[in-house]
C-alpha cells in the first residue's frame, strides 16, 4: 500500500505513467523511456507496419529514420525485417543513448543492424545522411505541432520542444523538407513513409506538389498488415501514414 501511495503522489502532478513504471509498450516490446524524449504512441505502430510491408518486398534493404526517439520504429523494423539495416537520427543525445540501450536489450546479438546518430541541428534533419549511399526507405514520425496548438500539460511539461515542434514553429516543416530534398537520398525504388495528421492534409500536399505519387494508410486498413495482431486497441485518432514515391 505504501508503494501504491508513493506512485500515486508522483502521478498526481502529471508525471506520465510510463515514466513512473519506467517503460512503454510498442508492438509487443517494452521500451525504456526518458524525460524530454517523446513517448512511443500506439498510433505510430501503424507507421512501422506500413514501412515493414514496403521493406519486405526488397532484398537487403537500407532504411533511414529521421527522429528516432527512444528507437521503437528502427528496432521494430529490424525485428520484423531481419535482412534490413537501419540508421536513425536525432538531435537529442539523451534519445540516442536510450535508443541504443533499447536496441541492445530487445535485439540482442542482432543489435548491430541498427545504428543511431546525432543530427547537427533541428533545422537540418537530413544532414547525418549527406554521405549515405542511396537508401530504399526513409521513415519518420516527425514533430508536427504548431506553436499555439493545444497540448496536454502532461506532454508539454515532460517533452522537449524540439520533439513536438518544427524548427520554424509550423506543423509542416519536415514534410516540406522530405518532399523537396528526399529524392537525393533514395534509390530508384525508394519511398518515404511518414506519419501525418488527417486534419492537416496540406502536409501531404507538399509531396503532390513536388511530383511524388502518394498512397495513404489508416488503421481501418490494418487487416492487410497486422496479420499477427500486434496493433494495440486505441481510441480513433487522426493519425495517418503516407507512402510517397518519386515519379
């Protein structure tokens, strides 16, 4: 009872439950979390399954992830796609260190298939990959809140601003960068797989304006991907996944 009361006192001012227990689940794995780094969300499980569906079609695929957080997307892709090699980037050294520990624990002797690197700055998210040979897939669940958006105190007080907002304070900075610069990182079969908000479909419009072929996935299409029943039940949200290919 004493321990329960102690936990309740920590929870009362808004400390996220996962910070109290020390982990959050994602596609069946337990992930260490850290203050300042955005917590894995069940809506983003669809992003990983869509990306895995694209990767499984390829032989020895190379994948980069922009904004890896605690590493859940890169690690689950390595787990679901054993032939893939994945490099994730972050501007937060705390996120990089937590992601590395998660990879070592969850992947074990396969952890060398995932690498985590630091970006120089928030506004240049593709800089770590400037010298990278062309890849098959770019994956990202980028910061997509605008300054002034309603955010719960629990998230706002526990998450670094750079994990929530674009460097210019708009919700579409990263989508514009991917649409305008992503081609130079992809091979001829390549695709960008990115999470976006249904309420902000102009994020998708950046790709269409720049000549990409766009396909949209939502959780109602889960039966085509979630053959193992990995997606957690959740209240419907406006999260969608965009697959964009250069034309």
